[in-house]
């Protein structure tokens, strides 16, 4: 996947645990864990907004674009 979720990094920086963040964001621990472990296929803007509010960060602190290796091979072959 090209989008990497760095929620665990931001949680560590802000010294907040999964249980506390889930409570503050009003999301289940299971869903937050899916997000934290990079297993999510989507995230609602309302959820992202709440996470950023609680962690006092920007969406770019949590979401990162990393090109797929497969995509790089295709573009190299096309050159």
C-alpha cells in the first residue's frame, strides 16, 4: 500500500496509549488498532480530525505517501 499510517509514532511522541486515545477520539480500540497497525483501507475525515485534535498534530504527521516498489519497476521499464 502506498499510504503508510504513522499513528504509532505520533502516539509515542505524545505519550498516549491506545486505550486513552480510543476514549478521547470516541472510536473502538479494535478500529483504532486496525488503523495503528496499517491494516485500514480507509479513514473518515471526522476520525482523522479527532485524532489530530487529541494528538495536537497535522494529518501529514499521521499519513505518509510511500511509492510502491512495483510502481517504481513499471515506471523504470517504461523509460
